[in-house]
């Protein structure tokens, strides 16, 4: 590896070194403040190194990695989300009888795994990054050992994730046996349609098995059964991490693999992804209507949002990748705000997850209730929020490629989704009660997390009324996918 390769990989190297430094610091002496300080400094240093990496981009490093403007954009998203999760987690872990230092180590390792997904141009490096991400998530989900629901969620995710990895690995074996290669570029043309000859049957089966493994990580139908239980049982900062960093890394890989500038994904892969998108949008929104737990509502909501992503992916064309990327940024910003609000309101023992826990929040904490309202309106796709413009760009991408069935389903399912978001908003503005959030109403909110929440709420509104700078930047970086 020469100097140019080293500089290009500097963001990955920095976040990996940070994880090692945190581990050594824990071994020397446990200190919560030192652990989060090292972690935040490492994330900031990795972010700053992205500008250095840009000097040599685009650059292919061996047969496994490619560093371009597309991967740098998604690295910035992942690192920014990780830093926000750290700020939310500090006060949350401080209020619990847990050893908090290993949390930051595990999140750093998971982030490094997600970053490997972004730069992978080979299925071998993709699988290594996926396993690094997954193994760290097993422990993070079950991190609060005093809560049985957290342990249960960790075991469920472990069993299902291990099974999906096995299916994915078998699919990779079939792909290699048929083609003799594991490079993504070898399969780009396969996404526009595969012939029915005997020689391509193993390849087609392999691709479907790989899609099964990826579908599990994205929590799309019919691979979504783990989502509500894991979202409910995992600690709130971990749930925020799964909803943003974990899914963003996987979707960035999927977009790089399947991106087609022409008429979008056709043939058997296109049909499969279309059916998955329709089922995800309808199932996620319909099942969310039956929930009273806010974490489970957001879990089913995430299934629907992954369906919206797939609309842009399947549509392809010149607007497909930019629309999917803008929607991802809007969704990540919004869901971080939603889970962040729930995190700072959580008590020292229990999390406020029921809709009734938030009843009358406006009269106790008006600014928090207002910020929560902004995030919910953005998730629902109401105008003047980032979520609205995200859906607008997805609809534009689908319309440009005449994907009318997908767009019709998107509109219908989004209308259904309005109901359960409005249920939470109505509870926020209802008459004040003495139940729920008693402990959090009496204590001051942590300043760093409060400032981050304010910034996220402002960003949601800014992206909803002035998207041009971000949209132009996304258009520029997604050209590297072509």
C-alpha cells in the first residue's frame, strides 16, 4: 500500500485506531468521561480526514475497496450520526447501573464495519464489513443487562442475524461458483435482467440469497419480523444507531451495486425488489396502526421507509440515486431526532415508550414537545420538513421512469401512516396528566444532547425549505456511481 492508498483510507484507519485507543484506555482505568472524549475526538478526526482523502479520489485500492466522492458522502453521514448517538448515550448510560465504557468501543467497531460496506467493490470485503457490524450489534442490543427485554432482543437478533448471514454466504458461494469472480462490477449488468439459460440459474439463485441477507439487515418484508422486538428491547441510543448507521451502510452498498442510469432495475431482480417495496410500504404502515408503544411504532415505520428507499432504487435513472440519498439524509436526521428526544426523557430505570407516557408533554416541556412534533411531521412527509422533500424526490424519480404501481402504493401507504404519527402528536398536546415522565419532568435536560436536538430540529426544517445546496452536492457525488 502506497502513500496515496493510506491517505484515501485515512477515515477508516482513524475510526479503527480510535476503537483500539478506547480499548486500551478502558484496560488502564475505567472513566466514562475519558471514553466518550476519546470517541468523539476520533469521530471528529475521521470526519476531518475526509477532506484529505478527497485529494486522491476516486481511487481503487486493491480489488476490494474504492474511495470516491460517493463513499465520502456516506462516510460523513455515518460519522455524523455516530457522534450524535454518543452525545445522546452519555447521559442515558450515566443514569444506569452499567459499565458504560464498552458501549463506545462497540459503537466504534460497528461504525467501522458500516464504513467498510460503503467502500466495498467486492463481495468478500462486503461480508467482512457486514460481520464486523453485526457482531458489535449483538452486544449493543443486549447491553443493558438489568432489563430482560434487552437480553431477549439481543438473543433474537443473534439467532436471526446468524441465519441470514449463512443464507447470504451460501448465495455468495453460488455466485463465485458460477462466475469465478466476486467483484460487484461483474454483476451490474445482471441487474437489468437475467436470461433463463441454464448457465445463469446458479447466479440467479445466488443473487436472490444475497438479497435475502441484505433484506434482513434493511428490515424489509418478508425479512422484518425481528424489527419491532429488537427496537423495543434495545437501549434507545442503540435503536437510534440501528435505524441510521446500520441501515445507511447497507443501503449505500445496495445502491452502489444496483445503481442503473438507464431504465432502472428490470428482469427478475427488478420484479423481486418491486414486490418487496410494495409489501414493505403497506405492511409497515398497516401494522404500525395497531401499536401503542412508540418504539414499536417507529420500528414498523422504518419498514415502510425502507420501502420508500426501494422505490428510488428500482426506478434508477438519473434521479434514482440522488433521490435515495437525499431521502436517507432526511430520514437519518429525523429518526435521530425522534429517538434522541426519547433518550433524554428516559428515566433512570425505565424508558418512556408508551404513547400515554407522552400525554401532555407540551405543558411540561414545551420546547421538547415542539421538537418531537417536527420530527413526527417529517416522518409523515408533511410540507416544510425534510421528510416531505425526501418523498417528493422519490416520487419524481419513480415518475421519471413510469413506476406508477410503486408510486400509487407509496401515496396510499403514506396516507395510512399519517394516522399513527398524528396519534402521538395528539397525545403531546392533550390535557396534562400526572402519569408518565414524572422523573424526567423534574430533572434538567442534559445540555449537549439538548443542543444537538435543537440543531437536528433546525436541520429538518432547513432541508424542508432550502434543499438546493444539499441536492446539488448529492447530484455531483452520485455521478461516481455511473
